[in-house]
C-alpha cells in the first residue's frame, strides 16, 4: 500500500487524539435524530395540554348543567308550586306547611265556602297547569334523571288530586259534605307531601354534584 494513501485514509477516520470523526452523512443523521426527539416531545406536550383543556372544559360544562338544573328546579318551586298553593290557600306560606297543615287548611276553606270554593280552584288552575308543564320540561343531567322522573310522577298525582276535588266542588247537584270531601282532602294532602319529598330529593341530588 502507498504510504501517502494509507495516511490519507487514516486522516478521514481518526483525527489526532484518537477520537473517531463522523462523516457528514453520519453527523446529519445524528442531528436529525436529535431534532426528531425534540419534535416528538413538543407534540406530546401540546397533546397533553390539549387533553387537560378538554377535561377542564368538560368539567365546567358538567358543572354548568347541574347549576342550571338546580336553578330551574328552585324557580319551579317558587313560581309555580308556591304560586299555586298561595293562590288556593290565600295567606298561607306553602314552603312552611306540612301535609297535616295543608289538609287542615283545605278543611277550613271547605267549611267556610262549601262548593263555591270551586271558583277559587278554577281561578288558580292555570298555576297548576304551569307547574305541570314546567316540571315536564325540566332538563337535568342523566345521572339525576330518576329524581326528575319521581318529581314528574308526584306532580301528576298532585294534579289528579286537584282535578278530583275540583270536579266534586263543581257538582252543584249535591251540597258540600265534609264526610264526602274528607277522602279527597286527604289525597290532596298526601300528594302535596309527595311533591315536596320528590322535589327535595332532586334538589339534594343536584347540590351534591355541584
């Protein structure tokens, strides 16, 4: 082998000091691998931040759904339930009554007004209809749908009790009789209590998830 050629070949691969020198192609590959790792790390970071953002948005949206449902439920209670019983029992504070007191209040107005009390129930009927429509239209998250369904059932029972009592009072072929009215008043009181329980259950379920 020619000494000059041998020396030239050694210079390409082993510079002074004994450390191997990479070719241009090898250096380029090394640099590209380094850039690739940086890009991969950057993409991973962006995806992580995006995922965290989505989870945060889902949490906010979820919280807003429960807040809205709780607000709507409270509005229904105040505007329509309290509104109806404040109409049929003037001067009463429905939210402070229990089933026995509601029963006694209806007994009192029945004794005082007899079947003419039908006019009061007819005048207040739109409030009952608004209560029913609002409860049926109430939107809640899926995991509290059972409580909303229970409230719909309780509202239906309350509406039926009101309709039954109004039908009796509107029948002018017979005088008002306490004994005949008693079962209907008991049913009214029980339906009132059932509504309050169902509404309270829904409110608690929503508050626990806020």
